[in-house]
């Protein structure tokens, strides 16, 4: 049906149906005006966001606990950099493969049930995996952890999108994504400190499962699971999965921002996995330095937490201010952030042997600018996709960003490092020297700087489409609301403007 042929009852609705994007946005904002300040957020809604943030925190703690004790893991299983990187790759591959499945379910079934199942699964498999003594089975259980985490990560942001709109949504997303770098930092700290205290790195893996039990209870009995599209007064129904995917592929803002975020994921995955090991190797080359990997992991975790604690809310606040003056500010801000991060990461990689203290400063600044993008990208996905497709969109972005991002970057860096070790070693059959190990890993990590520049380009191209695509969604939601008084029209008409 031609959407221009529909004749709603009010003048405002007529403007919307005629394709006036500004009128569509104005009508949508009029409906949402009651939710523009934090004062109007209920206690239960705050509790829901707090629960989601807590789970996100322990989620990322679990992901990077192993990175904090990676040297011990390598020694116990007698593996090199390539197989050490493969551990994270196995986790992320399982995570990204199952994300579309949970995205489909999350748009159609109880999100509370799906999330409770997922959190319970990854806690159980993490705990069991900590007792596995063979590398193959240990890697298999890391994959099962990824399956459980996929069920949570695809759904949690959509609950926030259904509770809040506008600037309140931006603030809540910033709070939610604030937990990612902070949780990652805690992962290094918990892994290294718990392992050192117990004289067994495996005890680092046994902390988050107990916190996960608390999380499951909070999901089941406390967390709110709003109706899809509730905050936007949208009652649009899900379409077929084929239509969902086709619409997302035809959405340039979604696709380009997903490619850009893939670059962010690539860099984050590589630096988070190899950062402590790299700094440790560089410091051991200094004369008279006696340091342990656990100490480096602790410091790296603290720096990561501080960078995230500053970067995520700073990115959200800056985007909130700039978009008032410039409608395409979000992707531009993300692009400029990556362009700033690339030289800072490069300086961090070359400063280890020359000026170790400067390394942590450069890492902080490089991660700070990288973290500016996290909540902003999440906001972009939610406002350029209609409500009944948002879980699918989150899952699709997870699939893309992890397939070409952090699923392969730890392994790719490890493979490049091992290849360079063989190239620089005069006797390849012997164990490479500390200097060769350091130089090989350094050159392998330089690839992250080029990937950041590529991500910046994708973000800046996104800015060419972002305003148009957001207006399409505003118009589709406003039309759906207008048609609530006209039951004769099909759901296909409600979503036609978003195609």
C-alpha cells in the first residue's frame, strides 16, 4: 500500500503522512515530552538500569580475567602467542554466531527469561571451565561462555531504549556502557590479584560466577521488562526476520556505523588482550627492573577503568551538546575521536622501552578517545532502527563487529607476532629472546593504528546519511501512532517508511 494514500484524521498526522520529516519529528517529540528529564524517571526504572549495568560490569570482568593472567595460562598449557590469542577468538566467535539467534528471540519473546538463561549459562560454564586441565576443552568452555553472554548483550540496550527517549536515553546508555571499560579493568585486576593470592590463576575465573547468581535473581524478581516501543508510544509489531535483515542492510547509517564500530572492536580486542603482555615484555628489557605480569595487569586494568570512567560519559555528554547545533554530530564526533586515538596508541607502543611512565599516559589518552564512541554508537543504532527491530539490529551489529573485529584481532596479532619471531630469530628452533618477543608483538600491534583510521572514515561517511535515516524512523513511529485509530490498516504500512 502507498503510504501517501493514507489520510489520517488530524492535521499533524496529515503532515506526517505526506512525508514532512520535520513534522514527524515534532509530533514524536510532543508525544515523548513527558520523559525529557531524569526527575521523571521512576525508582524501578533506575533499578532496572542499575541491574543491567551491574551485569554488563561482571560480563566484561569475565571476558578479560584471562588476559590478566595470560602468561600463566600460556605456561600451564604450553602454548604460544597464536593459541593464546585463539582463546579469545573462540569466545568471540561463539558470541557473534549466537547473537543473531538471541536477537531474533529478543524481538519476539520474554527478554527477562532469555537474559536469565544466558547469564546462568555463562556463569556455570565459566566456573566449570576453571577446573578443565586440557587446552582443547578449556577453549571449548570459553566458547560456551560466549553463547551465554550473547543472550544478554543483544537484548539489554533494547530494554533501555524501550524505557527512555532523547537525552535521558543517551544518559542511561552512557551509564550502561560505562560498565564496559570499568568491567574490563576489573577483569585484569580480579584475574591477577585473585590468582596471585591463591597462587593459582584459575581462582580468578571463580569470582564472577558467584556475582552472576545474584544477577540472575535480580533479573527474575526486580528488573522491569517494558513493552517494545513503550517509551516512544509505539505499538509496531515485529515483521518477518527476512524483512528485518533486508531493512537493516538497506539502512546506510546502520551499516556504515556498524563497519566503523567493527574497527573500534578490532582495536579494543587487540589492545585489551595483548596490552599487559606487551608492556610486561617491554619493561623486562629495562636494566635492573624486576616486575611481574600480575603487577602490569593490575596497572593496565586501573588505567583502562579510568579511561572508560572518563571517556564513556564524556562522549555521551559531548554528543548531547553538539547534536543540538549539528544534527549529524554523533558520527562526526566518533570519527574525530578515532583520528585522535590512532597517533596516541602509536606513541604508547613506541614509548615502552624509552619512557615507561609515558606509556601509561598515552594508553590512557588513547583508550579515553576510543571510549568516546561506545555509548554514541549504541544511541545511533537505536534511533536509526524502528523499535520492533532493535534486538535484531543489536545482534546484527554484534555479528559484523565481532566477525571482522575482535573475533580475529587477538589471534591475528598473535599470528603476526609468531611469524615475526621466526623472521627475527637466527635459530628458529630456539626460544626467541625477550627483545625479539617484544619487537615482534610491537610491530604486530601497529596494525591497530591503521584500523582506527579506517574506522574514522566510516564514521565520517555515516554523517552524510544519519539525519535522513533518523527522520525515517521518527516518521514511521509517528505514523504507527496515528494509525492506532485506524485498525483497518495493516502492520506492513506501519513499517513501510523505515524500509
